[in-house]
């Protein structure tokens, strides 16, 4: 961490839903992570986050929600990502600046490692975001923009998920999941329907320490 960077940490929950068939080869394949071609050619993935507790310097981030989308024209490691950020409308100016720094990757941490892959920032909007956890189902709602939910893939133990270890930059342990019906995102002249497509969810514990 550079000495001029503000120290930050967040802990909470996240999920994602991409357009790959299950299971997404971007993270699970015989090739190094993020180097396989997405099953549909391009990657179109949406992420949703709930911060249970967090801080950016002296700025508290407890209870806030964040969402992102990313599109890559080919394998994720090849770059040329287009990214959009959605920030909880309950934030004040300091919280918005903190979240934008963390989730753009400019403040280091897990997204900092991915920041060099981003070529286009489509925008950062302040919007109402509803993030829900109901048992093993995760969902997010941004009115007229994002309506996404995932549930776990069926496993041999109906009371437990299929877990992947050391497969994703966001968390060392994540559940294998699939998008609910009507899992959609529409904005910036694009429209996705990732119903029945690959998903993941996990607890996150991030920092730039």
C-alpha cells in the first residue's frame, strides 16, 4: 500500500451473475484464472455488494450497498473492460467518494489488482439499491436498471452449497450459484438477461492493508 493511500476495510456479502453457462470458465478451467474465453464470447457480469461494516479513513461505510457491471469483449485477462458503478443513494458526499475510490480500484485492495484491465468507465450513478439475503438466495434491485438474483446449484447435501476454494479474486471461498429467472440489467444502451446463467456468492473481507 502506498503511504499516501487512505487506509480502508470493508466486510459484508457479495454475489454475481454473468452470462456464461454454468460453470464459468473465467474462474474455473484448466487454464490460468481469467484467461479462458467466456462461453458466450464476451463477458457480461453484474456484481452486488452489501457492506456490513466498513471504513475509509474516518468515514464509516456500515450498512451501505453497491453494485457494478463489467463487460469484456473476450477473456477477462486481456483487458478492455467497460465498467459502471452504482452507489447507494443513502451515502453522503464523503461516503460516495470513498466507495468510488474502493470500487474503481484506485484505492488498492482486490479491485486495485483489476483496475489496469479497465479501459472505459461508463459512469457512476447514485441510486436506490436494495440488497437482500433470504436463506441461500441473494438478490439486488435498482429500479428500472438492475433486477438480479441467484440461488445455489444443487449439491449432494441439500443443506449445503457447492463451494469453490481459491477460485476468485473477491473471496477465497465462494458458493457455486445460478441466476434466477428474470435476472436482468439495462443501462448505457445495453440490456442483459442472465437468467439461468452462472452465479456466485460469498462473504467478503477486503482492505488495502
